[in-house]
């Protein structure tokens, strides 16, 4: 249906008003003739007795009361103008509503066609919709990027679960095998029995770690973290953490050097921040060269707490530095029997730091990787 030009619409409204006025005049003049005439005569016709000296008689003279008639005409004019303006406003509002509804329907149809099809926005939207076309192009691109990211994340997650499921078989088979040998060979020498028991325990610990990774993957998407803040003695927390990591550090022939003032404190969630530092240090150990030190620095800078974890190992390429904080991302895609996690540690650390209003980043060059954490003190 073609759009009616605005001047034509106004002209139609005026003509309609004129016809309405003529119709009202016809009704008043014909249908209500007697009563209207009586009313008009009574209010707007002046009747006077005039004595005529020539005929020496009284003459009844009727003449319009022009003052009252002028006032009546003024009232009628104002009423007509008000009625015409009201009619025009109502007609315009109805017309605008109809046009808006048509425009919304048309726009909705074009949006659906664009979002569900492969056509270019400028092939679907007219020139007057250029701004909408540009915004929809940007929105569609953003949605497509999000979908692609989700697909890649899902693929990584599925691959990781498949790897974990495969890895579960190896330590489980070893545990069963060594325990079977211990059960069957009651006369096994003590030295060999101790060796098999140690191997079985190592494999069982690896099996437990893999199972924990399964739970970690599940919890990441289902658990909404809530902070429970309190004052934290940061120096005590980091010293305790390095002590807990001593067996792992020793196994990799690494050492941890802590550089922090004893009275340094901050306000945060101790359990979750401990998890951040735990994940960063664990990552640093996993990717450090043997016989190297991991340096942990912490200091106050105004209202901020600045921490850094520095380790010596293979340089991380710049393009990978931007992805190490993504979910299920691992630097060493080829999993081994004893190393490698679910790829959630740094992603969780980033989320916890962000919840505290801080930032986390990494830089790597000259076989040295440093993780920087900034947190507000309060």
C-alpha cells in the first residue's frame, strides 16, 4: 500500500471538515427547522413596537441583534476551529499509528531476512535504513564471532574430556596391575613390595588428580562465585603456600623465593585469592626449567597491591599470551601422563581477580615469563 503524502492527508482532513459542517447545517436547517427558528428568534432577533406618526399606528419591527449574532458567530468559529484541530489531531494520530505499525512490520521482516540469510545488509535495507543496516551488520558479526568462540570452546572442552577419559585408563590399569601383583605374590621381597606399593600410590594420586579435573570442568560453568571478604595477612598466606608447594618444587628441582614485607595486608576473599596464587604458582612450576628459581614479589603502590610471579622457562609466543587466560586452553596440547591440567587454572584466576576489581596479565620474553596481578587493598 502506497504512503499518502502529508499535504494530501491534510487536504483530505480539511475537506472532510467542510463536508461535516455542511451536513450539520442541513440537519439544523431541515430536521430541526421549527425549534431552531424559534430558538434563534427568541435569542437573536429584536422585536420592537414603533409608533408611525403618519399612519398614527404602532408597527412591530423585527431586526437582528447584531451584537449577539456576532458573538454567536465568533463562538461557532472557535468551536469549528477547535473541532477541526481535534479532528486533524485524531486523524493524524491514527494515521501515524498505522504508519508506525507498517514500518515496524516492514523493519521486522527485513531484520528477520537479514539475520537468517546470507545476503548483505545493504541488499535488504533501503537507503533510508542505512544506519540500521550498519548497526545490524555489526551486531550480526558480533553474534557470529560469539558463536564461533563458543564452538571453539566447546570443541576444546570436548577434546579435553576425551583426553582425560583416555588418561584415566593408564594410571587405573597400573594401580590394578601392581595391586594384583602385591596380592598374588605373598612372598615378594620387601624391597620389591615397597617399590610396587610406591608406584601404585603415585598412579593412584595421578588418578585422583584427573578425577578432580573432571569436577573442575563441571563446576566452572555451574558455580557462581560469591566473595566473602576479610582482612588478609598476605605475607603469611604466600609463605604458607610456598611451604605447601615444597614437594612439587623439589620434584621439579625448583625453588621459590618470596620477596614481601611482613606487614602487607589487603581486604579480600582469602580462599579465592589463595586459589589465584595457587594456580599461578602451579603453572609457573609446570613450565619452569629444572634447577631454576621462581621469584614472587609483592608490594604496595598507593591504593593497589602489586604482585608478580616470575619463572624461567620456554618463552610463550605473543599470540599465545592473549589466550592463556581462556577456558580449557593449555600451552602443551600434547598431554603427558604426569603434567598438564584442565586448562581452567588461569581462567579461574582471572575471574577471581576481576571480581576483586583487579587485573591479571602476563609477559614472556628471553625465556622468562612473569604474571602480574594488581588488586585494590580495600
